[in-house]
């Protein structure tokens, strides 16, 4: 029997509910326990990156704000206070174990810009090479709803892609992914292993949110990003004793999402991580040509355009059922695509007065889910 290959570079995402006590504030004992176990993993020689929620929940009480009842501007103000306090606490706790903690605050524009993406990747990798432990969070002080990752599940998946992680451990207040919503279905059972994320699975996973900014559906989106990038992801209950060590040592805990065996190029991984600015809906013929024959997206197969975006934007490509199956960079803006959709490539110059490409998304700028 072959030995299980243990990961060497691990991203650990810890959510607000895992860090907070009954009063909704960051619980010092929970944080100490988390840091203690993380430090043990670091001492074993693993590269560790932590994606931590908690900045808003840390800062809000200092400003006499209720985290559940505050405006966007108040969230940004709370994050401005909380980010410094949170990294200071992490630095203090990790320092007791001889580990240097480093703060990295990201926003989607850093990921969507290829040059900034590479800079962020190089910085995080340099920190790991120096045996520092990066603490990553979204920069909620400047991010607004329209340009946010939306939750730290997606951010954690993007971070795992950035650092070429072997494993993402997504710690939550649930035991894993269930066959149905356990809040409404008594027969719901834990799914120990997932090899494919289907539309049916997404629909069943959509249940009540669990107190953070993300729910199970966003965890599935994060899992899809990891699986497509060759990274294993595990959702597990953060209150389980020694949960991270046990997962890394190969014990079956929570739900394991099995990565695709064929590795993607660095550019394709970047495309998977880009936050889409819009959506293009295509007919069945176009979907089949892209998915099964590896073709580019032509204007003739497009039936609808959702949201406004510029040339070069990252967008999702979806079928008429609503299921998205690809992501790519567009050669034309949303307004231009609306004028040429359903038409032949030879008509583009007459319809627009110019022609950048025959393709709305070239195959080299397209990656499948």
C-alpha cells in the first residue's frame, strides 16, 4: 500500500465564527489554541499561510459598533481599527513560538491585474522562503461591495493559487459539505469526498449563511477554484481538536475536494483566480464548441451579456441554464459585445467601425471549470 503524500505548503482559512466567542467578539483562548497548533505545523517544516477573518469584528467594539448592523463605511472604519489590532495579536502570539508573522492585505484589483498579481505572488513566496508566516486578509478599509472578494473563502482559494499550495484547509463552524441542507433536511449526510462539483450540488448547498460573509455555496466556489488548480481543499469544523494536524496527516475529517490530476499553466491558474466583472451567456452550440472542442468564443454563439465591463475584463461564460463553465478575458467591452452578439465575425467591422479580433474571448485567454 502506497504512502499518502503529505502536503508541504498549506493555506489555512479561519472564519469569524471559529475565532469568536458567544458575545461575537474575538475569543482570546480560541486564537491562542489556533496559533499554538499552527506553530506546531510550522515547526515541522511546513510552509504555512493563514487567511484570517476578524478585522471588522475586532475593530467594531472599539468604535461602539455592532458588526451585524453597520454600513459599508462603518465596516471600513471598523476594519481600519481592527486590522492593526488583529495583526498585532497574531504577531504577539506567534512570536512566543519564535515565528515572525507578516500582514498581507489584498483586493481583487491586485489579483485581476497580471503585473500586480505576480508582485503579490513573489512577495508571499519570499516571506515563505524566509520562514515568515503570512497572515492574509482582504483590505476591507478600501474595498467596496462592487469590488470585493465577497468573503474569505474565495480569498483563501486565490491565496492557495498564488503560493502554489498543496492543500487548503477551510476551517468553519460546520463539519463539512452535506448531501442536502441539514437545516431543512433530516436525511442530510456528510460527504467525505467530492471529485466533481455539479450544478445539483451547488443548489443543494445553498442554505442559511453561517454568520460570516460566506456560506456553503461560496465554499464550493472556492473548492472549484482549488480543484481546477490542482490543489486539494478540505472543509472541517474548526472546533475539532488538532483538526489541522489530523487533516495534514491524512485522517478523514470533514469533506475533501479532490484536485484535477492535470496541472494548469501559471496563466490559466491566474485566470481561475480572477474576480469576474461580468457574465456572457452562450447558446448550447457555443458551449459545446468551447467545452468539447477547445474553441474560442465567437460573437455568433452569444445570447446575452450581464453587467458592464471594459475590454480586457475577466468574465464568466455560462450556458442558458445559468451554470457557468468557463472564465476568460474579453477582446471587446460589454457594450460592443451587445452590438455584435449573434452575428458572424465578418460583420464586426461593419457593426463597430473597427475590429480587434474575430474572437470575443480567444482560447488562450479562456479556462474551463
